């Protein structure tokens, strides 16, 4: 049987070649850094890899990623391996400060000690030091205190760091799970977030995990309902397209910097794993029924998760649809716009803003009209009907 040279293979090779142990460790670390896409978030200027400065718009302000090149003054050149490990897997910087979860340490917690060692070696010896100071974050002082992150971590970060030698997994399903949940941090974009911005589930044990989420004005679809098999998934991860689909937006950057470098067997392992955690349910039939215009199902599918089956909402966070001024209004224009384009509460002192996704990309004008009619009828007793052409007129007038 042909040996598939994944990380496990590289690891064995590194044990065997006494001549230049570090170059093997370095390439093993580089492979991991790519699988973990450290580049995407830590490189603003491609001429200065890992020098940081990438901007993150958080609900509380603007954060910039830091320089993780081995520069001693501005980078992480004087991080010990233990300090590096703590930053990457637990979200605690060298100076003891908690890192914002924009750095996906809750996923990286799945890296084992045997992964951290080559990763650290790569950053210290395989990356060029870049003398670029970190940018100050633009977060108002009253929100900049990092201590609440300790509480956030206590609630949301998976605890004890898993030190099993994950890189030696030979079972493709386990390997795939580890790549997706761990270094690949696919959930950072594909898992919906809860009210504290935490991912609703870090493993397939949760139904929300990878079930699709809005991210930076994009929708990262459910990875548990991919309309193609493991081989086609591997293909899209390596090349950005496959027989029936192609990616764009944030996913193309993931592919450019990260998944295209996966070995064929690792890409295939991801495909197998995603296939194994499919939520079969009757989503397919549900989708059919939905396109057969059943507004009741559309309400359950798209609105009830937040507004509740009875439209009651969550006090102070999610508006109730009963007595809502937009729903009871004679003119349905704002309601249509909210359903189509979403809505966002203003950001105020110490308060995250809450937002609702828009459904213009999911529902066509006819479905939007029927859903609008359903919401108005059910929650406001309004029985005049909005038509698809009214919806289209409203949405084209800005
Ligand atoms: C999704 C974006 C993202 C990815 C991917 C990412 N980081 Fe980060 N990282 C950040 C952000 C943002 C910060 C700054 C957080 C803060 O200031 O609280 C950070 C901070 C750090 C720090 C602390 C640095 C310091 O100045 O003390 C280290 C070390 C680090 N990252 C290493 C890595 C490594 C290694 C990888 C890949 C295994 C990686 N990061 C992947 C976003 C990311
Ligand atoms: C930075 C955010 C981000 C991360 C991280 C991310 N994705 Fe995506 N992904 C997206 C978005 C947005 C889309 C939808 C864009 C598209 O399909 O063109 C997408 C689409 C996809 C698709 C569907 C392509 C299609 O249209 O058929 C697959 C498969 C996929 N991602 C797999 C993964 C896997 C596996 C990982 C982890 C290794 C991952 N993604 C990590 C944002 C992300
Ligand atoms: C991810 C959670 C979420 C989902 C799903 C969701 N909403 Fe909302 N919705 C919110 C939040 C949060 C607000 C408050 C935002 C605002 O109004 O600024 C809101 C506001 C509204 C409002 C009031 C807007 C206003 O400004 O008064 C209406 C009406 C509404 N949603 C209807 C719907 C309908 C219909 C659906 C299904 C198509 C839906 N929502 C799906 C979270 C959600």
C-alpha cells in the first residue's frame, strides 16, 4: 500500500533524518501554519509576511493583528515555546494579557504539543524577522479592558488543551475532524455565533456547528449539506472550484493562503469528515417545499431561530414581532427591507450591536412577498397582500 504522506509521514521523516533535523521540523511547521492559515490574519502587506496589521472590525471597535515574525522588538522573537503555545492554544499573550477571540485559539486548542513544537520552530527559524511596530487598537478605553475576556474564555473556550498527538492520526475521518475543528478553524466563519459572539458549537456534537453563518456581509453556507461528495470537496479546497460549484469572497482567500497547500490525502480527509457529519434531516425536501412557497415553513426556517416560534423574541435583545411598528404599519416597505436586507441595532456604550441577516440572497421576490404577508397576517392581523412586483420596486429604490 502506498504510504500517504500527511503530517504523520513528515513527522516520521523528521525523526529519521539526523542530518538536518530543523529543516524538516521547519517544513512540518510551515505546513501546519498553512493549514491553520496564520498568514490570512497576520499579513497585511504580502512583502512583509506575518508582520501583522490586519484590521478586524469588532462590535467594540477596531483591532489590529500583531507582528508574529521573529523580530525581537516588535514580533514574537523573544517568546519561549511555552509562551507561544499559550498564546496560540489558550489566547494569553506573553505579558499575560488575554487575546481577543478574533485570534481563533479556541480551535487551535486542538493542536498537540507535537504540533506546537514544529510550528514554533518554523516561526523562529523559518520566518524572516520584520521590523514593523504593532498598530494601536482603536477601541475606546472604557471597552478596551481585557479582563472581561477572561470571563469570555471561561465560558466559551474549550478547556484543557488536548495534548494527544493529533498529527499522527492515520484514520482519515479523525484526521479530517482534527483539521477542520483544529487548525482549519472552519467554524470561525461557518458556525453561527451566539449573543456573546461565541461560536455556537466547536464540534459536530452540536447541530449548529458548521451549519452556516453570516460573516462580513457574506454568507458562509452550511458545510453539513454540501451538495457534492468528499472528492469534490477536496477538489474545491485545493482549486477553488469543482464540478458544480466555485467559491468567491472570503473563501477564496482561505483557499489561496491555506487549503490549496493541503496534501491530497488531507483535503480528502476533510471531505470525508464533512460528509460524515452531514445533517440529512429533511432539509432537501424542506428546501423543495420552501421553493413551493410555503411561508409558514419559511418563517420557521429563517425567522423563528431568533424571533421564536411564536414571534415573542428575547427581551432587550431580539424584538418581538407582536406589536412591532414595522409589522403593524400600513405601509410594508420597511418590513420588506428588513427582511430583505437585515437590520442592525446602533452600537452604544458598552453594548454590542445586534444584527439580523437579510434574506434577499435566499428568497426571491415572490417568497419575500409571501413571507411578508405571513408575518403581517399572523402578528398584526393584516390581510392586504403585498405582491412580488411591489417587493421588487421597494428593493430597487434606495
Ligand atoms: C482569524 C484571524 C487569525 C488567525 C487565523 C490567526 N491569528 Fe494570531 N492573532 C489574531 C489577532 C486579531 C491577534 C491580536 C489579538 C489581540 O490583540 O487581542 C492575534 C494574536 C496572536 C499572537 C499574540 C501576539 C502578541 O503580539 O503577543 C500570536 C503569538 C499569534 N496570534 C499567533 C498566531 C499563529 C501562530 C497563528 C496560526 C497558527 C495565528 N496566530 C492565526 C488573529 C488571527
Ligand atoms: C474567513 C471565513 C471562512 C473560513 C475560515 C472558511 N470559510 Fe468556507 N466559505 C466562506 C464563505 C463566505 C463561503 C461562501 C462563498 C462561496 O461559496 O463562494 C464559503 C464557502 C465554502 C464552501 C462551499 C463552496 C461552494 O460554494 O460550493 C466550502 C466547501 C467551504 N467553504 C469549506 C470550508 C472549509 C473546509 C473551511 C476550513 C478549512 C472553510 N471553508 C473555512 C468563508 C470561510
Ligand atoms: C439571527 C437572528 C435573527 C433572525 C434569523 C431574524 N431576525 Fe429579525 N431581528 C433580529 C434582531 C437582532 C433585530 C433587531 C435589529 C434592529 O431592528 O435594529 C431584528 C429585527 C426585526 C424586526 C424589527 C425591525 C425594526 O427595526 O423594528 C422585524 C420586523 C424582524 N426582525 C423580522 C424578522 C423576520 C420576518 C425574520 C425572518 C425572515 C427575521 N426577522 C429573522 C434578529 C433576527
